[in-house]
């Protein structure tokens, strides 16, 4: 078969550069096998069976992003010694730091208790979530780079902060494809517009069809959010189809004449997807078809829980409809440089009941077993005080938790020192967490790659190990 008739994952030119048309039938077969799914996605095909590297535990991910960085020592990582030494200076040498005086320690004002048969420790601020303790796998030993929000958010969402890289959701969409042809593989609900902005849900050099569809923004109540240009009040569906067919024929001719243009190919796929979404997204975004009991479960129409409850309900509906990666974000209200006590009380009151409702709803519908729910942020907070009553950014140690998707419910993994300053047992880097998420979806993070600019890129770059102990 002539080389110029073979279409690889990106375009013919890149395939020719990679294979030089001289590797033979074996190499071509390997490329075809590796890229069948991505090619189907590029062409807007649905129902493709993912070619995972091992049996998947999860089919989709819901990531609950707490923008700003919640305090782990006030929510999931109790430190009695921190309260005993409240007000004393923390000597850095006692926690592995070269800095002699790290600042004044500040104990947590909240009570902790063990919950469930597994005895997971949780703060009194999470009474609804505590009812699901045996479903949660709590990882206390996260660490990352990035003292500032911008860098830390990019590392959380893309794995890197020094170059524009595809987001986690884009990698998941690229690997798994779409279950249906009328919805994208990746949706982000109320995403942050700052601290990286669109890079946090962008596709970078991956095909454009894998970029996240943004619904609203973190600063806008989700009840008022709309998907721009989803409806055309002037043209009928039939006329729009004719119009799109004409545009697509011109795009396809351009693509043929340029020996395949990835940007045009992405445009073609996204035009088709946008047209089909008109019939599905408005229905999914409406909640009139939900029972009163379901709305109450999420805390919808009940003051402080209404907004995040609606976001979590949408996440369930999109997950149920076949979207592979859904992110739900809070507003930028977890950054408690002062009044950490009151701020943590306020923010947990908004999210505790909706998150518990999401876990319960997914479980009732049989979705939790193959949906990986991840809760976390870009970093945690210092055990030392900032000013009179705040906590500073702390990428050295923080907590994330997962549920569903084959994880070991009731497990507490890793540990920090007696002040919560640094991991001491089973440290988990952000690259490890990304590798672990991909592992749950059936992928070896070292093999889920995309060739760009002469190099095979991956979400974890050249780092990371999947923490397989977190799974049943």
C-alpha cells in the first residue's frame, strides 16, 4: 500500500517523518493498531471500543476541584501534636527542612472522628461525606511543585507548568474516545478562568476534538450558565445541516489538498459534534426531569448548597450520558490566607452535602463501580499560621481522595509527620496521581503517548508511578 494513502493518528506528513516509508508492513500494522481509536475519534465516530493496556476498573472520571487549596490538617489529616504545640515555633530541622524557623504553629479548631467500619478520620465539618467513609480512599501524602496558584494549577491539570501541555481530561478523551457521537469526551463545569485559564482544559497538541467543553465559569452560578452558540434562532435544523454540509465539503477539500491539516481535521470533527450537541446538551442541562428526592439529595434550591449541588448533578447526568471526563470546580474561595476557620466552615457547608449526594446517586444507579470520583486541589495549607488566623500555600504535603472506579474504599494511604508538614510514609507526587488515574482507566501512563515535534509526549512526562495499592 502506498505510504501516502495511510492515515495515522495525526496526519500523513507526521507519519511519513516517523516511519520514512521504509519500516515495512510490520511497523505499519503496529501504527494502525495503536492509532485506530484516535483515528475514529478524529473522524467523529462513536462507539469505538478503547484499546486499553490492561482491564479497566473505571470507564469515566469525575474530578471535584476545590480551587484555592483546602487545609488538609483541618479536614482529613488530624494532628494532635499540632494542637499541643499551638503557638510555638516550628523548627525546620524536625521536619526535614533547612530553614531553622518555619513559623508559628496553629492547631486546628475542629474536632476529628473516625467514621465507617474502616475508621477513616474526618473533620466535624464533613458530616454528610462522613457517611460515605467506607467508599473513600484517602491519600494523605500528596506533594507537588508550585508555591503559586498558577503553576500549581497547571501541574494539577496538565502535569507541567513550563510548556503548554494537554490537560488530564484531554488525555483521557484521547485514550478512551467517546461513548456517543453527540457529546464530547471531556466537559468542564464552571472552570476557573484564572491561574492558567483555558490551558487547564485545553488539548494543546492533541487533536482539537479532545479539548474540554466549558460550561459557565467558576464565578458564574451554574443555573445561569449556557453553552455559547448552541442554538440558532434564525435557521431550522434542516437548513443548518445543509449549511454545514457545504462548509464541511470545503474544509475536507482543503484537507485533501494540504495532505491533511490537523487543525482543519479538528475543525471538521468539532463542527459535526457541535451540530449534534444541539439535540442533547439542553436536555441534559435541564433538571426538570429529576425527582424532588434527587434534588434534595444534592441540596438543590436550599441556599448555600444550591450552586455546587447543581454542578454535581450535572456531572452525574453527563457521566450517565457517556462523557469520559467531567470536572466540577468551586469558585476561588479556598485560599484562606486569613480567617481559615471561618473560611473552611463556609466552603465545606457548600460542598459537603452535594458531594455526598453525588456518591449516593452514582451508587444507586450502579455508576459508582465504574466511575472514578477524585477530590482535590492544587495544593494544601501550611500547619503554620499566616498572620493572625490564616494558613499559607503548601505544596509539600496535602490530601486528595478517590471513590468508586475499583479503589479500595475505607483505605487511608500515606502519612505526614506529626505536624502535617511533609510526607513520611508512601509519598505520592502529582505525577503518581496522574499515573494512578490513567491506571484505573486501563492505561499504562508510559504507553499512552502522542508524537509531537519529534518526541513522544505523555501526561506524566518522564516521571510517575501508578499507586496500585489503592485498588482492590
